[in-house]
């Protein structure tokens, strides 16, 4: 921790606090330090958690947030994960501040970059597990950077389901609502939720309480994306989102196959 200067706290999320920081010797390059309390874990579990983050550090892709460093702090009680700072903020904030619908070509560019990032981590046998608009970042120049991948698993071991899902039950897949294991297809479901949100400005499933929410998710019925009239998008977009929000995991496409959708091909070539 000694090599970093903490500038300010930028948020507290489901797993801990985030701080904006820079290296002592270089104030110009900013980092985000995520501090996760592991005080309820045994020494062995802490070691395992840190090892897993070390694995995440080895991942490199133009559309994922790079993890720079990780170490234990506060008398070995907190796991600190250092990642690059994305100055453009997250898509949740973008959506909130956007006046009117997001243009379709912008949406397609974002989707392709998110899907390429997700396909990359899936190809390394890593699940995201916490995909939501608030974990998808933008650089100053508007490039997508997928963040917070794999971290949920590091922590899931010692927390029970209810606790770990507090952060993001809105993007939870039907199989996870039914206590089935999280899979690659569960990430695809969450990606479907993110896309639906970017298209309509609303989440596909919402309710007053967890029980009501899970019931809606499992039924899988949501207000259709409009292809005519006000706030209309092409049938291509609607069909893509509908495919990702299929309730049966086995019938849902992999991220790789969403990228093979013909109308996306020229954009995929641009980013690959
Ligand atoms: P959450 O549980 O909501 O994902 P986080 O702890 O991951 O919360 O993030 C807290 C805040 O810090 C959020 O506003 C998020 O946008 C911001 N943030 C996290 N990581 C980064 C990053 N790499 N670059 C820029 N902002 C980030
Ligand atoms: Mg986050």
C-alpha cells in the first residue's frame, strides 16, 4: 500500500470500498483500489482468494479493466485489488445522464466490445458473475472496459447466497433464482439484461421484493422492445436481446454465438 497515494473514496459496493489512487512516483496515472474485507476467512481461504486475483491479473484484453496488482493490507485482513481507472465512468451512470434513447449504432458498438471481453474471459474459463451496467466502464475516449470479473467467486466461498446476491439480484438468471449453479449462460442472461436496459432505459425484471423479482425472472416475461413508433429499435436488436433472455439456459446462446449474428459481423471485425 505504501507505493500508492489514496486520493478519495469513490464508492462502496457489494464487496467493499473503492478508492481513487495514484502511484507515489507518478501522480498522472490513476488507479482504482478495491478493498475487500476478508476478516471472516481463514488464512488458507485468504491465500486462495489472493491466488485467484493473481490469476485475474494475467488476463489481458483491450476491453477488460486490467488488474495491476493485489496485496493484503490492514494486518492481512483486507484484500486490495489495484486496477486501472476508467475516466469515462460506468454504463449505469451513462444511461442515467443520457437524454433520450441511445442511438442504435452506439449500442451495437458497446455490445460488440462487451461481448468480445466476455468471450475472452469465458475462453479462459472464468465467469464474470456480476455483470451489470455499473461494472461496465468507459475510457476517456469511449472504449468499453469490462470490470469486476471473477471477483464474485473469490468471495462467494465464505458468503452465503443471500448475502452475495444483494448487489445484483436484478440481473440474476432464472437458473440462479432456482439455486442451480452459475454458468457461462448465466453471464449471457445478465448481458441480455444490460442490453435491454440500454435499449429501453429500464430493467427487464423488477419488483418490490426479492420473491416477486425471482417469480418474474423465472417466468421470463418482460415488456417487448419496440420496433415501431416511439423509442423503436431494429428487429435485429430486439431479436438479439430476446435470445439472451431465454429462460432455459441450454437454449440460450453462448457469447461466442451472439457475436456470430450476421448484422454484427462488420463491427466484430472492427474491434477484434
Ligand atoms: P459495485 O458493487 O456497485 O459494482 P464497486 O465497488 O465495484 O461497486 O464500485 C464503486 C464505484 O467505483 C462505482 O461507482 C464504480 O463505477 C466505480 N469504479 C469501480 N471500478 C472502477 C474503475 N476501474 N474505473 C472507474 N470507476 C470505477
Ligand atoms: Mg463494481
